C-alpha cells in the first residue's frame, strides 16, 4: 500500500528534525516563572515523560477512544487489525508507531478530535485541496508533530531557553492546555503548507520543517498572549 509505505519513510527520517538544530539556536534569558507557570510546566513535562505502553489498559482505552472519535459510525476493530491503517498507522498494531512520540502524542490526537472535530475530520479524510497520489499518513504525521513541538519549545530541558520556548511559557500561564491547542494549530498549519507546496510523502520532512519555521515566527509576534492570538489559529474549525 503506497500511502502506508510512506509512513515507514516518515518515521525513519523525521528525527532529522533533531537536537542539532536546538543546540545551534540562540539561548535567551528565561524570565522568572510564576508558581502557576512552574506547576503547569512541571505537569506538561511529566506528560512528556510517559511512553506509550500497549499493555496498559488505560493506554488501550485511549487508542479505542481515538478510533471512536475518528470513525463514530464504524465498528471498533481489535487492537491489532489491518483496519488501523485507515487512520494512517503504518501497520496493524498502532502501538509500534509511537516510538519517541510517547503517550502525549495520542492525547494530542484525542484533544484535536474533541475540540476541533471539523478540522480533525477534514485532515483525517484529506478533504481540502488537490492532493498528491502519495499522501502523508494522518496518525503517524500527528506523532511527528508532537515530537517536533517538544523540540521546538525546548521542553526536554529543565526550563525552556529558546525564544519559542520562552514565548510558550507565557501561553502556558494563560492556558493549561496550551501545548495541546498549539498542536492542533501546528497540524492544521502543516496541512496548509502541504497543499501550498503540492507536496508528496517524500517531502514531508521539508514540510514539517517549514511548519516549524512559520510557527516560531508567529510565536515571536508581540501581540500573542494566547494560542488563539496566533494568525494560524484562524485555520481551525470546530
């Protein structure tokens, strides 16, 4: 299957959006965090540290919930089934696709499906624009977006010290779910870039890099104090 063969390509090559770029980024003075910001950052970093575990019942339940949100009129398949490929997993067992994304990447997809169901469905079913014959697989792309955001926001260090990460701390002070909301913006932004570039799956890495650049640019705008202030937020539909 050409589409899901592309998933293998994405997972092998997207980690090239790597720590090397973060190390080369200029560092900035981290502002003093309020107790609320510190608590929310700590909670987010705890979420980032949870790997996906296919043997955990709560993780299995979350995967089932994602299916029900994605396909409310279809029967829930077993946890290992060729039907999972319809959502853009590489093979019949989605648990093998998480790798560096962790459980938070599944939480991000569920949040997207719940809060912005129209945008979620349009991206899942590739309803907008003229598409390439070889499309990006939806679920695997979502995992890579979570991974990209974690790197971009410098969340694996004690306190973010990149410009994007520092600006994100401000958003986190306004909204505990700022990371999840930013994920939805990034996913929608990536798809828009995909269509503008008329990309196919071999170019996914380049599209994700340009998405990161655009997102960093929007986060640097002076009048952005919440995710809803980002220009690209207007792309999302509920």
